[in-house]
């Protein structure tokens, strides 16, 4: 088995990456953006600062490719998706390490992302074979309900889990017969561009195109391009609204996966040590930069003091440090802006008189002074405070007491978001009856982050519109045609 340093030494990156358009890497006339390692400030590569011209080329290529890709049999498309899954699996180590360098996330997490991504391609390779449409006999004919692809899909993704995002968007769209122009996040494009090199040898040219660059340039040009047929966006609520508004004005179908402020409810009958461990993972995974973070913790009064004392002790045990150290669990946030944003929320919480129980500081890591490393941070707070209501996107959790299930369910739902929720108890009746009342797209009982292949994922309320990850995603990328056919013309009668 190779050591981490052996693996990183083997990573070779291009000095400059063009956007991936029509099967080639095309440099923009608009110049480049630096791709920086957020942990140590090292320049990793330069990526194309795509503009309207690049988006135009990519959309043209995707429209041409759509003619042949959409005409393939579903078996042929499924076979392509299996080849993509195999190649992604073979390249997991290399791409994971590139992602680690590009995003600052701890190396310990990466098997997780790629396992999910590979399974997405395999799942949709199979799901498309069962998404057959319907047909029934009529007294003198046949009724057919057929599913057609939409055309060219414009997809925009954030930086936190690049390959999960890429696979969530590409796999169902491709399986359904669409072609793609995707804009990755400017802070995390390298693994996607290296993945493009792999796709170049597998998929026909123009089927998948990646235009890198800024949201306000490449992203804006993409969502406003006249020749796209679908918008799919994952990111903040603010930009999501803009994408939704654009879709509304242009009457394009849209999928939005937005933010979250997810409640996690702990009942008094749990094994406290196990529950504390799962809770800690629930707010520290991805350095806390996740829309599904279990960031509002409600602990029952009967165990509150012991639970919170153990949670605080565990927070102090979490290793904050170099992302390439396998024992690190929390490492550098994506950039200075995000680091300052998290620290500003810690200040806001103090101003609101939330009680700081653990963490709250930026940590200096040897040889990584550039990076924003934030200690796992716990506040005792109330649900109406900004720290409990606004998405922070860092390793920060608020804890609150409860003793009445109806009241805590109401508080859990008292948020603009509704992406995920967690419940921990051995009382299954209580768990399920609470789950039924929670306004969230995913409810995990006794394991936060319980992602099962094929389980639909998406948000209630401001957390989004539409579903990904499960077979429902195929509906997001298809339109339905009804064909009603008679064998014979009906007897005349109109003029009688
Ligand atoms: P943003 O909304 O800022 O950006 C997301 C993507 O949109 C990026 O590629 C960005 O480009 C692009 N973008 C920004 N402005 C525009 C615009 N005017 N037109 C078109 N595209 C634009 O989110 P973040 O990158 O900051 O990601 C964090 C957010 O994403 C959090 O709020 C989080 O909750 C949410 N998220 C939701 C998930 C879900 O599944 N529900 C999963 C992961 C994150 P650029 O690269 O220039 O920033």
C-alpha cells in the first residue's frame, strides 16, 4: 500500500487547463484563474476563465452531440455509464488526492465521495433500463406514454464535494439521453477537469462539456444561453433564486439543490457514547462545509448534561490539521472568504449571548499558516438565534434542550430550510412518528449521513426543488409524450 506522500508525489497536474469542450481542452480568450491549495496557498494549476464565447462553443457542441446521443438505445447508454463508473473507480486514488489538494478536505474522507459517485453512474445505468414508459391497448388502437430527453442541460455545481456533485448531475441526465454543459465551482475544478480526460476516451465528443470560470461570467452566460433546455443548480439559496427566476422567465424546467440547517434530535434512551460520536461526525464531516450538516442539535433534558459534556470532550479530541495527515478529521476551509464567514458567525453567536462550550478559534497549522482551520465549535443557543437559523458552512453546531416531543418537532421545523434531519432513539415508534412530522427531504434515524444508493435526495421549503440521487432524478431530465393511436379512422359523424 502506498503512503500518502508517495501518492501525492505521483500526482501530476497540467500547468494550465482549458475548458473541456467538444472533446478537447480549449483555452479561453478571457485568461485564467489560479487554482490554489487552500491549506497551504500553493498554486496547483491555472484553470480557464470561461466566458460567453466558451459557453457558446460548448452549447453548440452539446446540441450537435444530442442528435446521436439521444438516438442511442438505452442499453448502449447504460453501457457507456458502466464504463464511466469503471474508469472512475480505477482512478479513485488519483482523483481523490487531487480533490484533497484542491479543496483542503482531509484525505480520510475521500473513499466516501468516490464510492458514492461510482455508485451513481452504476445506479442510473440500471435505472434507465427500468424507466420504460407505459403502453396499453385501446379498443381500436394503442396508447403509448413515452419519455423523451430534454436536450442540452446546463448544470452548475458548488465546491464542497466536487465528484459527488458531478455524478449526481451527470449520471441521470446522461442516462435519460441528454447532453451536458456543466460549470464547476471556480474553487474546485481540478478533479472535474482530470475526470474530463477520462471521459474523453469513453464518451462521444460533445456529450459532456465542462466550462470553468466564475459564476457571474461563465455561470451567467450558461443559464442565459438561448439553446439550453434545462437548468440544474446546486449551491446557495441566493444564487438558486436567481437560477429559478431565470428558468421561470424562460419557462425552462429547473432542479435546485440549496442550503440546509438540519435538526438532529436525540432521545433519552440512546447509548450516549455512540450518539456523541455520530453527532460529532454529523457536524465535522466535510470540514462542516455541507448543506446536510446536522447543525442544530436537540438533546433530551434527562441526558443533556452528560451528553453535552461528552460532546465537548469529543470536540477537543478531533484532530484539526494537515489535510494529508490520515488522522486529521477537520482541515482547511475552502478559502479565506469562507474562513472569515465562519469566524464572523462565531462572533455573531457571542454577541447574541450564545454560550461557547468548545472551540471558536482559528488554528495555526505548521507549514499551513495560509489556511483557515477552525476548531470544532459548540454553542449552547436558542433556536431563534442567527447561529441556529443561518447556514454557516463550517464545523459549528448549536445545542438545545428538549423535553416535549411536540414542542421539539415544532422547533426542528422552525427554519426556512428542509433538506435533512436526524433522530437518535431505540424507540422506533417515537422515531417514525417524529420522522413523519419533520419537514425535511431526508430523515436519518440512528445514523446521520445515511446515504443509500437510489434514495431520493432534495429539499423541502427553501432547500430546493426536485430530487437527485434516486430514480426520481430521471423525471427531472425527461419530458413525457402521450401517443394515442387508432388503427382506423373513427366513423364520420361531425356533419350529421
Ligand atoms: P454559490 O451559490 O455561491 O455557488 C454555486 C455555484 O454557482 C458555483 O459554481 C458558482 O460559481 C455559481 N454561481 C455563482 N453566482 C452565479 C450566477 N450569478 N450565475 C450562475 N452561476 C453562479 O454557492 P457556494 O459555491 O458558495 O456553495 C455553498 C452553498 O451550496 C451552500 O449554501 C450550500 O448549502 C449549498 N450546497 C447545497 C447542496 C445540496 O445538495 N442541497 C450541496 C452542496 C452545497 P463560482 O465558482 O464562481 O462561485
